[in-house]
């Protein structure tokens, strides 16, 4: 029965949309559901994968599958910081920050324009709204530009990471490259999304007044609920030349 998993997904979807399975409700265990529908656990997991891809359920390792609470859309504000002021100030927004020293390799060495092996301060930030991940950011600074002291002990880290803002001093230029793409396995795990989902990937570099790259950031957001907004400000000279 090649389409049995779709029939199961349809039945569970109806239970969710009609409220029989409410937001936050834990589904029966996978073996119990497989027995209920008289299918193998592999077929049952294919059905659950369909619903995960639709954002209707989410799986927590070691805890089971839950009906996903309604998720709001949020806004990425390009050029400085990532969350709009309302999202950034929301008390329900929680950010975990992991810090480390890593050597510049491959893409990072190219983005920061530093020799391979140069030490970088790494900040891996995952934002959550309640229990649901909103975004993932990997932020890199040359070691000499990182705030003094052991990584992770400065209050600056969590405050700035809450908005995924540039961690160094104000840059003269911020360049962002935006693309829609499939998620990597690490992003699937961190954002708890389906491998078939689409993410919004943003590569951001910040440059100071003398042309040095002072920060590189790799940002990833769920593509089905993220809007990216970029605002262009013209200089006075440009406004005078374009009346």
C-alpha cells in the first residue's frame, strides 16, 4: 500500500485541524500509533514526517511527537540586527549562546579575508519562542576584535545575540547575501524542521572604515515564516543629485 502513509497523515491532520488533537498535545508513541493504524513503524514515521514538513507537529528527542502550537511570522531586518524591535523585545524570546575559539578554514577564511588557521571567536546562537526555534546564527570575529575576557562571560554576548546583531563596533558597511535553500542536517536538528523544508540562508559580512572585515555571520531561518526586509538610506549628496 504505497500511499498508506498519506492516509495516516490525512487522518492525523484532520484531528489536528478540527481540534481533537490540540496545540501542545503529545501524540501516542510511535509503536502505539503504528499498531493503531496496523502499519510498520517505518510507514508511520513517513506519515509523521509529512506533518512535520507542514509544521503541524514537532518531534522532541526522547519525549515524542507533539502538536505544534501556532507559530507567528517574524521579520529579519537587514543591515543591522536581525529581529524586528517587537520580536527582539518579546519576553518569550529566549536565546542560547555557545562560544568557542576556532581556526579560520575554507569559507570563513575567505569571508573574513584572513589566513587559514587564524584564530576566530565563534558565537553559535539559537533563538526560541517558547520551545520552538526561531533561528540559528553562527557569528565569527577575528580574535583580536572579540571583547576582552573569557568567551561567554560578558553580558554583551547574550544581549547582542538576542538580536543576532553585529558584535563589534559599528561597521562602515554591511554586505548580505540571501538565498533560499534546503537545510543541512545540523540545521534540521537545531531548528527542528523537515529535511524537505526550505530555509532562508543569509551570509553577512561587516567591514570597518579602513576596509577590514570585522565580522562574518551565517544566519538561518525557517523559510515558511520569515520575512526579510531591507531599507535603503540615500546620502545627502545622492538626494541632491536625484531631486
